[in-house]
C-alpha cells in the first residue's frame, strides 16, 4: 500500500478523495452509457451500422486513453545525459 498522506483542510486523505470522486464520476459514466443504450431501440431511432461503429470506436478509444493515464510509467527523476569523457573548455 502507498505511503500515508496527511489529511488536508478538507479532513480527507488523497486516497479518500480518489474514492469519493471516483465513485461519483463512475456512476455518472455508467448512467451516460445507459442513455447510449437507449439509442438502440429501433422503434424510436433509425441508424446505420457505420454510425454504431463510429460510436463504439470513439467510446473504446476514450476508455483506452484514460486507462493509459492510469498505467503510464512516470519518467525517472534526476536522470542526466552525458557523452562520456568530458571535453576541455572550448574543445568541441
């Protein structure tokens, strides 16, 4: 488990804030996806397979982009670059 983070002015840790906001946003996302499902009712809507594929292509890419943000490796801090042997001043 990660290190313990002190509670800020709000009285909650970063982990608690993640859970609180994450649950709210996930419930809104699930609700929005449910509203997309309503579009599948052919008695109310007319659509092509290409339109359906466009919806899911964008939806799947958006989910993949968000997932990548959670799994992306952070760059190492304090990394420096050198060609090796140092040259004398003025000698390139």
